[in-house]
C-alpha cells in the first residue's frame, strides 16, 4: 500500500517496520505491535498506517480481554440459521449492535462475548436459547 512522502512530494511504496507500542482503553494499558513506514528514497518516517494499527490494536484488545473475534462471530452465522434480530434478542442489545459486532465496527462487552463464544462452542446451549 502506497504512502505519501512529504519530502519527496510523491507516493512511495514504504519500507514497513513493526515495533512494540501501547495504548489505553478505559484507563487500562494494552501492548500491541504497531506498524510504521519509511520512504525508500529518503528514509523519512512516513505517517503511521492508521488502518493496520487499528487492526493490530483491536486484536491485542480482544486477546487481552478474551473477547470473541469478528471471524468467530461470523462462524456463528455459518453454523446456525440465525439472524441479527435473533442474536440481538439473546444478547439483550439492539439489532444494530449485532450488525456492528459482525462487521467489526463495534466490540461486544465481555458478557456478550461470553454468550457468543458459548453459542459457538455449544450447540445444545444455542438450541436452549432459541426455545
Ligand atoms: Zn521520501
């Protein structure tokens, strides 16, 4: 992915580097692997790649808190004949929340995540919720 070098005044294919960084959410510190790019022409540090760093932060947060991943949430939809409405009903949240969990726009709470994880792992549990 190309990035803009202010010094060379052009788009360049950056030399990417990863480094350990941290961020705070709700006063709690999380460590993650951050990415930054250098210009191959002049070695200037380019802007951080916000998209890659967001993904990396999201991953670190979910891992530290034991929150279900977007991929796992989508597995629920592959496994069961379930709609956003049904899951919203089970979780006690809005349909819009569930849609956002599914596309990774929002992160479920630990409680919601635990229910989703249990649904994924335990078909009997899912059936009991649907009765
Ligand atoms: Zn440059």
